[in-house]
C-alpha cells in the first residue's frame, strides 16, 4: 500500500529535518516542495520576470523545466541545489510563491511524485491543495522566537554569519506573506494533526509523527481488510 504523509507549517518550524528523518525511518521518499519554489523563484528573478500574475509570467513559466533528480533540483537542465538555500532565495521564494500562475505551474510536478511510491511531502499547502487525500497530515509550528533561534543556530553551525534580530524580522515578514496571500495561503489543512515544536527536540517530534503514522496506517490496513 502506497501512501502520502504531509507536513505543512511556517518557516523554521523544523519541518525539513523532521520530514527528512521521518521519511528515512519509514524508508520512503521525501518531497521538499519549498526547494521547487526556491528554484523557480531564482530563475524568474534572474530572468527579470516580475512577480505578477500576467502573460509575461505565463510565457516565462512555459519555458522553464524543473526536474527533481534524487535530492537535486534541476532548472532547465542545470543543478541549482547549491544555490537555493540563501537568505535571498528565502525572500524570493516567498514573493514568487504568492503568484497564482507560479503555483499552478508547479502543481502537476508535485502531484506526480505520488506515482513513484509512498512519500513524506513537506511545504505550505501540501495537505490542503497538493495532496488533500493524504493518509496522515501534520501541521508543525513553533513560536517565531524559537524558529528564529533554530535558523540562527543552523547558520552558525554551518560556519556562516547570522544576526538573530534580522532572522526574526525575516521570519515574521515571511509568515505574513505566506499566510495572507490569496492563493493557497499557509493554513492548517482539514484533518491535520497540530504540533507545536517550540519545546520539543527534533527526535521527540519525529517519534510523535511516527507513532501517529503507524496508528493511521494500521487503521487503514484494518479497514481495507474488513
Ligand atoms: O519551506 P521553504 O522555506 O523552503 O519554502 C520557501 C518558500 O516557498 C516559502 O516562503 C513559502 C513557499 N512555499 C510555498 O508557498 N508552498 C509550498 N508548498 C512550499 C513552499
């Protein structure tokens, strides 16, 4: 039985590491939808296409091909995986992902990942729009301060420079953009399990998720055989 698990939530809630670890422990694929939005935002910005829902945008989108190859994201054949994790890409992805034409263009690519077997999909609307019929849905969040602290520690541990106040400001700004946009705003999907990870370790969050998944998958198997 193949199934989809969705994990939505705001920036810095620990979704990526939790989703990756959950997928690894379940032995299934991890789908990072944010990486796709980051990649398309970078190419649109580099091509000087304004973040507007207009014909210029549609024409540009028609010429972009995005391919997921294992952990890599290829844009028009070029591997951009190394370029999508910068503060600039954070901001650009937040702005371009609010454009309905961009979201429409990326919907098919995300949906088709389900065809290759079970997945843990992570994003902002994976439980509400992309995989509304997912077997188990989660909404992971944490206080803005806890999220800013995590991003700060992440950057420092990678030997990069970081400014906590600036990170907190950017997170608050992104929350506002992601939650207030008209198309597919960040919201708790119907039927999602809400998890506040402010005072949780990554391991605790993963264990909580694995437990819920096991129960739901068991339930589904029992229902199927009844
Ligand atoms: O999860 P992330 O930080 O890599 O996402 C980057 C941006 O992409 C984020 O600002 C919101 C957007 N995004 C989205 O709108 N929908 C998704 N399913 C995933 C990401």
